[in-house]
C-alpha cells in the first residue's frame, strides 16, 4: 500500500522549498570549500561549529571535490523547519548532488536563518562512484534472509491487524472504540535499512497498522519497519474469554428455559 501511494504522489521540485538567497549562500559556501578557503568557511558557520573538528572535515571535503564541476550541482532534497523560540529563526536542510565524470559528490547542508542572517549549522559531504538513487534503489540484488523476513512481516502484521479489527467490530466489547484504536497501533519499532542491511530499534514508537516503508528523499535509502501489535494480540485472548462467557450464559439460559418448561408441564 505504501509503495502504491508513493508511486502516485506527484513529483515536487525540492528547490521550491529553498529561497534564492539561501541557495546562493549554500552554493557559495561549497565553492569556498573547493577553493580551500577554510577561514572564510569557518566565518560562515555557527559559533558552536567553529572549531578544529569542522576545519578538518571541511579540509577532507575539499580534497574530495577538487575535481567536481560546481555548475553541475542540483538540489535533490530540501525541507524547512521553523525553530522553537521568539526569534523566528528557520533551519533549511538542503542536499546537493554534483557530478564530474564517473564521480558523484553529495553535500547535506543545514542553513540557519536568524534575523535575516544566514549561517551554516552543519555540513556533511560524501563522494561515491555510483549515484545514490541507483545504489539506494529498492531492488533484490544481494539481499539476505533478514530482508525477506522483514518483507514477510510487513505483509503479515498489517494483515493480522486488519483481520483482528474486523473480529473486534463483530465482538461485543466494552469501550469498543478504545479497543479499535489500540488494535490499529503497533508499539516499538524494529527497522531495516534496505541498502545496507543495518537493523535499528526504537522502544518508544507508535505506528499505524504495525508496518511502514519510507525514505527521506529521492537519493536516500529505503527504511522498512515493523511494530508489535500488542493490543491486537491481547484482543484474541479477551475474545476467548468473551466467547466462553457467552457460551456459559447461553447454557444457563437454556437450562433456565428448560426448567420453566418443565414446571409449566407439571402444573398442567
């Protein structure tokens, strides 16, 4: 279901989320990295990022991108986050792709806008031989047992939740709507990075139907996750108790009705 929804979603140009002045500031920062102007770059970062660690990271990035063409850069993912506080600051998260020859370079920049001033709050650079959209594609090349198990559970858990939901609707329950909401929600998260095979776990997490499939951008890896349908499992134990009580009540009612019929016959 998730795949169908994603496939039907109209493609949105990520550059639409980035104002021209922010884009120009970010690109000029990358240009200064390529030139090796570390002091200029450090003058544009936030105070907490102005340190030797950032200088070293930028120097490594400089070596990686010295042969790329900055004119080839395109925005492949972007979003804006309003910061909490009274200064109306904004954080732009922008990912750029550059291509030169057989190499691809990617920059993830965090641009902070505060009182009409722009700062670099974070930067990540990665150079690869393969385009990320290719290496992170959803395919079955070189996939292992855990990939197929994750896919299996992503099918079985939502199916179990739907079947449980139908049964709950037909069952006489107190606070039925609370049960229905609980059945629809999965607890905790067990996830898999489809590209790397890395597993991850979150204890405090809730998900609808107990499964999910998503990625943060066109170049990002697919992340699959499942959650435990705790309430759905509890419901089936509860249902057994309810059915047993109903059967006992039916047996008592039949016994009472038979006794009344016998008394009526005796009175005649």
